């Protein structure tokens, strides 16, 4: 078979590509995606690992798949929405996962109440602006952790700071009205700023983070069962 013939076949295969509509909870509308290819499925499954970076690697692989599967602006799609996208990718391969009908979970998710997507949290010393992180933000912070700390053995604390940093977009020092806007600050410097603040001031911020993460868990539960989100979800 010649190179030209191979290229022609690949073009023909491209023509068979379908589109699927996926409901995005935060936008309250469907967004069009292309389903997983076998290559993408393989790349996600290859992220199965017992290392501390396992779930971060998985979500970064999912980000790359989502990015190549839609023309939507991923700054407008957040980590809560990501759960529904992953479930739809699985459903398109096989709607049954460990005796759970994934399609029922997806349909139920259309009525799940979401938390506030943005919030202002005021303490005696600081005012924090927090937001559910977009897929772009989540990818950038996860990628930073993977790149900078890949060879580190102690990660739990760094992952804690990373999680907090994804949600806080800016803060104000109440006494001086000094505003620190993180939109043009490097991740490294953002870590340094937040690590210099007494932990007690983050109590309500962590409560908001936990509320968002609990909502993500709710999106994979139905009838006292739960779809486990991870690379194993894409093993047939």
C-alpha cells in the first residue's frame, strides 16, 4: 500500500467522524463534541498508575482530548462540567459501566443544583474572590505541579496549595485595601503569596472548594451507586 493510499484512507476515515451533543451544567446548554477515538482511549487508559500524580495525569489527558474534540472555549467550561463530558465519552463507547447505566446518570445530572460559580469570601483580614476553575485553569495548575514536582516524594502539601490556588482569582488586604489580582501573576508567585497567609483565613475558601468537589461527586452517583472517575472508566 502506497503512502498516497494510506493518506486517502485516513481522509475517508475522517469523513466517518460523528458529533455528539453533551449537556454542560454550568452553561445550561448542549455543546458539540467528537467522540473518543481509539487512540485517545488508549492514551487515557495508559494513565493508570498508583503514583500521587495519577489523577492529575488523567485529568490532563482528558483536557487534551476535550480540547481536540470541540471548538468551544474551554475557559467557559469548568471542572464540574468535566464530569459530565467524561461520562458522555464513556456512554458513547458503552453506556453500561459495572452494572451502572451511565445514560441514567447523565440524564439525572440535568437537574442537579450547582453551587455558586463565583463567590466573595470576607474574613477579618482578607477578602477573597473565588471561582470554580475552568478547564484551562485546572490544566495549567496541574501541569505546573507535574512539571516542577515530578521527582518530589512529599507532595500532599503542594497538592493542597495547588487546589486552593486554582480557586482564588484575587484577594484584598482589608486594612490597606491592597488588591492582589492573580490574572497576570505566575503560578510560582501565586503559591508564594498564598503560603504567606495564615491558614485560618482560608477556612471558608476550603469549604467552598469542598462544596464544588462534593458536587462533582454527586454528578457520578445514582441509586446508592457511583461511577468511579479515572482511566479505568475507559477499559471495556
